[in-house]
C-alpha cells in the first residue's frame, strides 16, 4: 500500500470499526486501563469481529459475539461457526495505529498451544467465551463436511513470514485433521479491511455469475425468470467463494449447510445422471445482467450476472455439489444442475417468503419415511408388544416411548450398528446418523434389519447401548482421561467394542438385563474407554480432537483393531447365570427339553432371498456348507458339516456369512428360522409346535 495513503486508510478503517462495532464490543475487562489502551483493545477486538463478518457474512452484532479476546484466550481472539455448524474459524487479530501489525512466530506458538489445550481437554484457565464454544467446536469436528479455518487479521501487510506460514499449515497434521478435515489458512491485511469498509462487506449483497451453455428458457411476466442448468464446477465455485452468505438467513433460517450423502454418492458415481435425479436450486436476485457469448438468440450461450443473489431452495444441493467437486474434481465438468433464476426487483416482498415456504413443504420428506411402509417394521412393532410388552415406534413424528417402555426405530438402528462386526457403520453413523436408515448402497438399513432381527435381539442391543452410554457418562464425571469426548463422540465406537465382546447368543436369551450383566458392561466400558483413549494418542498423536477420529472410517478401523488386540479373552467374563435370566424359553431350549428332534438329525441352512443372492454361489461350491447335524445341547446344538464344531443356530449363520466374506451381512439374525428339517419345518416352527399353549417361545 502506498505510504502516502496510509493515514487516510487507517482513519477510514478505524472509523468503520468504531461506527459498526462500538455498540457491541465488550471492553469492561479493561476499564481500569488508560483511554489509549482501552481504544487499542477495542480496535483489536473489532478487527477480529470484522474478519469474522467478512469470512462468514454475518452482521456486526453476531460477529462481535464471536470475540473471545481477553485474559485466558490462549491466543484465540474470535471463534466463529458456519450456520450449518460444519466450519469453524479461529481468529487471531493484531491492531497497529500505524498500520504495521504483523503476526510473529511467538504469536502463532501461543495459538497452537491453545489449540493443543482444547484438543487435550485441558480447559482450566480458558475464559468464559472459549468455554461457551466447546460444544460447538466438537459438533463442528463431527460434521461430515467439517473445515477448520485459521485466520490472521492484521492491521498491516497481509504477508506472513515463511516460518509463521509453516507453523500454521502444520496444524492440520498436528491435530489429526489431515486426510479428513481440511485446514485453511486465511490472511486478511489492511488493504482487505479498507476494501471491506468501503463496500460494507459482511452486509454487502452477493453477486454471482452463471454460464448458460446448454440451453435456457425465459419467462417475462409477471416476473423475469429463467429455467436452465448450471455446471457443478460453477455452482461449487459459488459456495467456495461465498459459503453461507449465499443463503439469506431471513429466507433460509433452517439451512444446515450439510451435503446429502445419498445424492453425494450418486453425483460422484454417475455425474452425467445427476440432472435427472435432483430438483436443483432456485435463485432470486435483484437484477440480471446478460452477455451473449455467441449469437443473440433464445437458448444461445449466455453469461448472466445475478446481483444480490440468494438461494431460496437447494441449499443442500449446493453443499452436496461442492463436496463432490472437492472429492472428485472431474465431477465439476460432467454434472449439470437444474436451476431457476427469478428476478424479484419489482416483486412484492411476500413473494420470496412464499417461495421459501413452498420449498419447505416440498423438502419435508426424509429417507426414514420410506421404512414406515416396511412390513418388517410393522412386524417388529407387533413383536415388541406381544413378546416384550414394550412399544416400538418407527414413524417419524410419533412420540417416543419412555426409556423403560420401549424404543424408536432410530435408537434400534444405532444399537444394531454397534452390534455389527463392521466398525465402519458406527464411524459413518457418528458423522451422519441418517446413514443408518437409508437403503443400500447409500445406507445401512438392509445391513441392520435385513436379517430380520427379533424384538428380543433389538431390545437387548438397545439396553446394552444405553448401559454403555451411562457408564461413559459416569466415567467422564469421574475424571476419565478424554472422558468428555468419549462420552459425547466416541460412545458408538466404545459400544461397538463392548458388544463385540458379548456372545450373540445372549441377545436371543435375555428380555431384560440382570444386575450381573449391567455390572459387567459398566466395568468393561470403563476398561475399553481407557484403552481407546490410550490407543488414540499412541496411533494419532497426543494433541488432537478425538471427535475427528470417530467419524473417520479408516482411523476407526485402525483404532478398533488396536484395542481388540489388547483385549485378550476377558477374565471378567459374563456371569454364568446371566443366560438363565429368561422370560421366555428360546427355540433351542424348547426343542431340547421336549426331545422334539432326535440326535443326529440332519438340518439344512435355508438362506433368505437376500442371502442367496449374496452368498448362494459360495454355498454351492461345496454343498456341505448348507448342512449341520443336530445334537441335544441346550445352547450349541448344531455341528457344522465343514469344521465339525458346535454352534447355536444364529452363531452358525453369522459364521457362514463371515466365511463367505459377505461384506454387507446384517448385524443379527433369527437363526432358528434359517435352519430347516426337510419335510417338517424350521427349528422355530417346530419349537412353537411343542411349546405349551400358554407359553410363548423366543427365537
């Protein structure tokens, strides 16, 4: 910047900060200082707030509320979040009355130390502003589209020394973000703040350009509008440049800023088909400027500039497209997105409100609504009521039952994911719970419910998950290392490791959890939580946000394998009398007690249609894989023809799935319904035949 212009520039920036931020910046903590010192503190904090406004598009009051500067700030002057909660900005601001502020190595070292303390959960000494942001920081790090931004806001030259830049860019690796959470460094200098002050940035309207090269249709009345398509590349650039400022809070207060995982998968796998599978976006603007790129005629290539543009429908589409282009840049040139552009310069004010209301109605459908029509969910509801005397709620919007009275389909899905052998299910569920009730291949619904789990299996998984969460909460309150992060973000991984320690047969035998089992789960949870905390530091470093690990499939796999290797066959095994705590006898015990099946009877595995499609070819390679021999053992009556080992009906089915390397196998299965005595029926059928009339039979 020209030295002769510096005084005028400083005066302009200073007046702007004073005008917009004086009512909102709190300087009560420096009231005892001199007037000049108080003014310097105010301007430094206002500069941090202005940086937040410029980067996020929020107004002065909201930007000022993000300022945490003061005693106990650990080098962090402001913390801000995107409206969807997926982006977090850590700002360090430096003010100089002479326009010579710079970021020194020791300044960055203080900031890095502050981030280390946040990662280590060493919150003592942090001021109230930072402590109030802890939950939102952790929530941001679990977002599937999380981005961390480090911001240097300088009333001086925006250039950083090589060593300072190296320190900042190394943060991603140091805190476990690399390959999962991108870390971006932003430097805002005096020229940036001067330009922002002149244009009112943060409050300025957003303008975007759209290239219409694939045809378009124009409507002139009652409002000028265009129906067209825009490339994924161009749409992603809008979001990269403007982020949440594209979505006017007054119009899109419910915007999440998060991508749709189903649409994301479709877009990346088949970008050419995306136009057919999305409703696209609607943009309103105050004015449209046109520039024909070839012949001036309807439908010919056209460059449009949209002044004061706001996306009123399709915020999720934009977030999805942006992430797809991030993950696979070739998507940008291959995919087209339908777009409506409406010029509202002469429209009444309520017109845009009606547009938003219409989009809310159209977008109210959720993937889990599909399963309200699934007969399996209806059957589970009836079985919960008949066998357990519990309520099972699977329709969205219905009132959830009290904890002792039952559970919801959502809670059941999470619990079954924890019981599944594949740890990636809990990693993906930690990032996006809706993944569990989307159909394959985009979701895990079939893997969870495809084995037609019984009410008893589902209920026991739910109870075990609840017990793990309770134990983690107690451990966190008791000072467990990393206890807060484990309780809030690592609960599903810990529950997965605990449930994998429990013989699946117990899920068939219990209707309630006896005290002995609850005590065992509590002790096992505490032990596994300690191992997870220790293994995380050994594998990924001492200073990192654990929330960034539990949503990463690769890291979750490595972590689970490490902890599992440490867990030798537990000396604190399940109490022997736990399996006797039944309200209903299971099928095997009923058949054995009544002597229904003679020793040595040949039984045959009858896979479901889904299982037949998945492993039928493998089974047919050796027909003995279908066969087992019955013995009157009360728990493990089946001797498999292949290895001559004893299994329960369910355990043998899951073992067959494992041997066949079926990656999409369900969490649990009603084994007695899969084993058939030719000409007589399944084990479950035969057990119901011999059970006393007034006594039901579990699976």
